[in-house]
């Protein structure tokens, strides 16, 4: 029995061809069909060099299992989410490795209603079918594949989140990182009053300007340079499959995703008072304060798209956000989108007459945060236990929703293990004191590193 290493917690991701190849893609199509038992499935792909051949093999596996495929072609991950719920299909598969290096590829899966399939809701079973050679025989009747262009409906849906007549003619830097976001920007452009300054705009599977991942600080330079050169009002950047959207203020300053969650929560609650807002445990105080002040109900969820989406459905939340730049919307089948957030932020800027910096600066000062700090730790459990023991007597609240969260009167932290790497991830925030936040961050890091 061959162990498959490309099956991860939320998706499939691996090096080509050693961990993922066309034969395995074909088998993944078979295993998805056996597990989900769908009739009609959407398949989309990103701009990577290997995505077209992997997608073709995946589709053959689905067709040979009797499944009809709506091939939506090049798109972002949210394109598959949209096609699945908008066309009332039984599921969807996106061929993408998001922000991984060029020699990687992978897949993300949903079932009916764009409900995610992750390790605890099907990926383990799908992997076992392949590893144990239990894939069913070829279906007596093959499924058919038809091209499906959902781009018109998708663009119309995106535009439904804003009142276009009220938008101001902002100058906007957009950095697709040579991923797929530029394709959608070009489709939206004729419908919007914005002047787009396009950086690394053309899809290029070799990623000549680096892997599209704005979480890496070095990757932000090109966006910042373009903003300063153009005098733009705001900067936007995306990862490869653009399910995450990153923001830069009018000065080119990177705005942590945490503060965008609060800003968008406020916008939704002003229009839909009393709604529920889902948030992750890494950084919480700013979001909770805003939601409660506006009469909403904050709902805590484990980090990760599969958990957030499930919690969104359970709570029927209007919006959910993670500090990692994932934003989820009830009207988007509770799924994440990298396009809806920036449209909403530009609408807020238009309505208020405030810059992005003005919209978030007060919250940044009230709740200064460290940003996520990663440390390679071999024994994460032992280190976490040591940190907890150190603060055990002074903590006002201890929570294990996702890793370890400990709260004190004026500061709090979350310490959690990565799902995919030997990393401990630390987030610290304080009340109204950047000095305290920095001091306590340094203290926790010393405890982690000296353990």
C-alpha cells in the first residue's frame, strides 16, 4: 500500500510529479465520485503550467465514474464555489496550489451547496479508497463534459455587494502576483469608476516575480512601490488562486487582516443589526468589541476555512473573517472570496469619505497586535504546556478552541500549531498600549525559545 503524502488537512497539495501526477489525479476523480456520489460537478483550474493536464486527468476520472462535468476553465477557487451553488451542482473541484512554489499543484473540494470537504469530512476516506485499491470499476455509462462559462453571472454577483452609483473614482493599485486575480479585475473594470494601476498583472505560471503570497513581507515591496509612484488611494494584492485579499493604506502601509475583519463586521451590522459575526481565536478583542457595540453577536470558531464555513452555517452568520485575510459571506454560500472584500472596503471609503488608514488607525491604536509570528519547534506540545504553566496563576481566561488562548486584564495571546508544518504560531494583542504588546510578545517568545 502506497501512502499518499499530498492529502492535507483542508485540501490536496504536493510536488509535481513525485507527490501528485496525472494518474493520481485520475484516481482522485474516481475517489471523489465514490465518496460524494454526485451527478454533476464543476471543475476549475488555476494558471499553473500543470493545471490543465491535471484537470483533464481529474475530469476523465469523474467521467469514467459516470459523473457529468461542467468545465469552467481558468478561474479562482471562488469561481468553483460560485459555479457549484449558482448552478445547483452536486459538487466542485478546483485544481490549484494557491501560493505554493511553481513545481507544486493540488486540489480543493466542495460538495452540494459549496460545503467544504476536508480531512474530517471526506478527504481521509477518499485517500483510503486510493491507498487500499478499493476504487470502484468503471461505470457502465460514462459521464459527459461540457464547457460552462459562469463569468458573467459571477461578475454580476460580485457587483451586487455595492451600489455602483455611489462609488468614487479611486486610484487603486492591484497586484495579482502573476496569479489569476488579474483576469477578474479585467472583467470588473468596465463596470467600476476606479483607475486600476496593474502590477504583475498577467498570469504567468513561472511566477517570475516570486510566488504570489503577500503574507511574505518581501513580496509586498512591488505593491508599495507602485502606490508611492502613482499616489494611489489604496493597494490590493492576492495570492495565486485569490481566495485571500490583502490591503495597503494610502501611505503604502500593510494593513493586518485582523483590522479588516472589524471594519467589514461593522459595515454588515450597520445594515443588518443583530446579525452574527464569526471570527477566529488568534486575535479577537477588536472584533468582539465592535460586534457587541453594534448589537451583533460574535461567534468564535476554530481557524481554517472548513471550520469557519461550518460555524457560519450553524450560526447563519452574515459574515465571517480570519486574520489570515480570508473573508466569508452568507450570500456567497458562506464561502470565502478574495474579490468581495475590496469592493466592500472601497464602498465604505466612498460612503464615509475616509481613507483606509483613517478607517482602521483608531482600532490599530486601541488594540495593537503582533501579527502572526512563526517559530520552528520540534515538540510543540511541550512548549505550549510550558508557556501555559508560566501564566497559569495570572490568566483570567484560558480557551482551547484552537491551540491555547490565554487572556489577562490588558493583553492576551494565542499559541497554536500549524496543521502542515513543525511550526508554532503566536499572536499577541493588548489594550491601548503598543509597548505592552511588544513587551509581552518578547516575553512569550523567550518562553518558547528557551523551553
